[in-house]
C-alpha cells in the first residue's frame, strides 16, 4: 500500500474502502483479481442493497422507493427479502462480549457510541478508586458531522450503513469529515472507548478504523451506549486497593494504625470483602471504621496510612472483649457500604488526632485472692502477666514512671469467728512491673477459711483508696475464684454476710466513676450443693459477671493477651480508635459456670 497508512491507497472497486495488498477486500470480500465487469457490477449492487436494507429496514421493498440509491439498478422481486435475512444474520455474527478497557490508571474515558443516528459521547469519570461514573454527555447526529453530503435523511442513513450509490461517495472522505467536525479538543487526554451497537453499519466501523490507524483505543462491538455505561461501571477493575484501617497496640499501650487489605487492585465490582476485627475489653460506645484508598496502585509505595484518602468512614457499636466480622460490599456502581455500620460524623483528621492521644503512663492494681489451694495458680498467672508488661516496657528505653503497679492480696473472713470484721490484706506499690513480679514470688497462700466466699469487697475498698496519678491510665485486675460476701443474710445461702456490711457494687461503681477500668480473671469454684441453696450461691456468683463487664477471662487466658488488654484499658483515646486487627482476649472455654466438680 502507498500513502498514509494505506488510506490513500487503492480503493476496493465495490465498497470503496482502501484495500490491503491482497486481492480480496477485507471489508466486503471482493476479489480485485477478477476482471469481470458483470460480476463487479453485481457485487456493487449487492453491497448497496445490503446497506439500503440496513438503513430502511422492512421499508425497503421490491417496487418501493429509494431504489435509485443502488448501483446497477433497482432490485428484483426477491432481493429485498433475501437481503433482510442476510442483514439479520450478519448483525448477530459480529456481537462480542466486552472486555477490559485499555486506559491509563485514573484517566477519564471518552465513550463514543457510533450508531445509525449519530455519535453519542459520554465521559466516564473515575473516582479515587478507579471506578467509573457517567459524566458529561453529547449527541452529534450524522447531519452535523457529514455536512458535505447534500442529501435527505434517508440517503444519509444509507451512506452511514456503507452504501456508495451512483454518485460514487468516498467513504474515506466521510470518515475524515467526522473527525474534522467532532470537538476533538474536548476529548484530549482521554482514553478512547468506541462502541459499535450496529457493527455492520460500515461507516461507523470505517470511522473507528481511521482513528485507530495510529492511536490506541478499545472497541466494543454489538453493545449499546447505555449498556456500556452500566457494564463499564460494573466491570472496571479498581486501579488502587481499598484497605480497612484498624488499630493495634502492644503491651506497652502504644497504639497505631495498620492497614488490612479489603479489595486489592484489579478487583472487579460487585465484590464482597469480610475482615475479622477485635474489640478490646472495656470499650463502650461506637467505634470508627475507616476504609482508605492508598495513593499508589499497589498499596506499597506510601506506607503511612495517615496520608491515604478516605473512601468511607463507618461507625457502629461492636461487642467488647471479643471478635467480630466486618462485611464490606462494593456495588456495581462502585458504591462502598459496610454492613451494620452507619456513617461516622468525625472526619479522618479528627480520628487521626485521637489515635495515640492517651497517656503513656499506666497505674495498674493487681488484686489476687491468695486464699485456698488455688492461690498458687493465681500467683503464677499474676507473675506471668507482670513479666509480659516488663518485656514490653523494656523494649526500647521506657520512660521513667510509665508503669506503676499496686499489688493487693486478699483473703477471707473466718467463718469460725463470724464477728471478726477483718479480712487479711497485703498491699504494696512498685514503680516497675519487674519489681512487682519479683515481690509476687515471695507471697504465700493463706489457708482456706470459707468454702463459699472471699473478701472481694475488701479488696475493692483497698483499690478505692489508691492515689491515682492524674494523667495515667487506671486499670484494676481482680484474679479470684469465690465471689464476694453478701450484704445481708440469705436463708438459702450458706455464706455469712460481710460483718462490715460492705456492698461490693458501691465500690465498683465508685472506681468506674473515677475512670478505673476493671478486669476480672476468674475460675468458678465447684459448688457442692443442690436445689435452692445452690441457686442462692449462683445468684451471688453473678457478681463476677457484673464486676467483669469490661473484661472477664478464665485462668487459661494467655498472659500476653491479658497484658495487651491491660495496656488498652483506661486510655481516653481508646473509644476513638477503630477495632483492632489482632485478636484481643475473650472469655475462654474453660470459664464454665458451676465448675467441673459441681454436684
């Protein structure tokens, strides 16, 4: 071929479109090697006949109007009917399933639908995640694009369908005129997507071919503009990943934000992502749940989530001290929703300001029941937790006074001397977890003096007298088994009332009002009683549930998990954090009410 990319080369003698070096035309199938005037005339007649049938539909009948459009004379009686069947078969054969759009990440796509009536232009604008939404629209009828053609609307449709006619219309000139009259400056910088709803209308195909001779574009055949808008919104992969931003913290209490991948780049909506989250104990009130968009396409170049863009920030109340599942849905239109989550009223900057806003100092009271045979097990757990806090604090030059520990060991009233109001108490304060851990190594168990109660209420009184540092987190952990003594005598409860008539609820409420978070580590004792007596004891045992509303665990709780829970509690910033990415301690399966030896 000669000329610019073949468009000034030899034309096919039938369809008038530039042909390749081969003899057979790729457009109409005419073999230019045939030097037969009769066959050439018949091929031209047939080409125009098919174009007329497309343009006029069933209105193009034998003996009807517009037969002068055809080269080589009007059709015979049966030609229009045969042409109609052939046109229908050809249209069905060229339909294709749309593939992906060739577009630069984040670029606007110009959707051009070339149909029998003109060209529809729709700007498909990507959001921050690369999902498309329809923007500005334009409609350009062929009459405005092909102003050089002096003919009526019917003949114009005939030429758009590929018809040449006796006037020997030049389809290359028509295609070039389209691009001359279209507002191409408004399409500058756009990725081009051509849609051919009727791809057997030759001029629509030729116009696209002319554009693509030295430019890249995507072409979809056999689908309409509106369907393409819907499919494009649905099938456009995410250019950049969506992350769920969660919180994390070690036993040193330092909180930070961590991204958890929800929808990777390349995700095609609609899509669903389910991410497990954990809620620290003691959290009450709604938690924020930000879904963020990383600035680069892989989520690796910009690691600081504080610089990412929010897609949606949800807010919901989740059960404290356990795990939950967050379900996110990306709709066909690209809308992101979070099941069970409403909209968070605070913005991303406000949430960022809340993270890490709590005090780095913690005041911890560890109250341990040191009576009975299980006291040794409780002391071992206490030392293990303090060991975890020691390891966390010594990780990197801890600030002096970052952790203060008060140890409280409590015993029982002596049932042999019911008027004795005293309960054995041991109280010591330390400026480091290591010193407190060492001290617990010297503590010894007290003899069991009561099978059904322990002096929890006296331990609460001792904790209420602690002088807390004004800016420190305040956490009290109770490690015990038997519940507190009742305030009054229950005829069916073998436990005697506290001689001082102390009500543990009053002191627990006082502590919470003072900003103290209370955690319970409990192993229910085995009650060797039946009937109404057992019911009365179990009612009193409900005290552990009420006291441990912010966190209640069994003896088999991992010390590291309990240390994390202690670090997270009491911080003013905790309610403003998102849920956590790592599991927090929850009630282990060994926390079974009634005990294994209950009768």
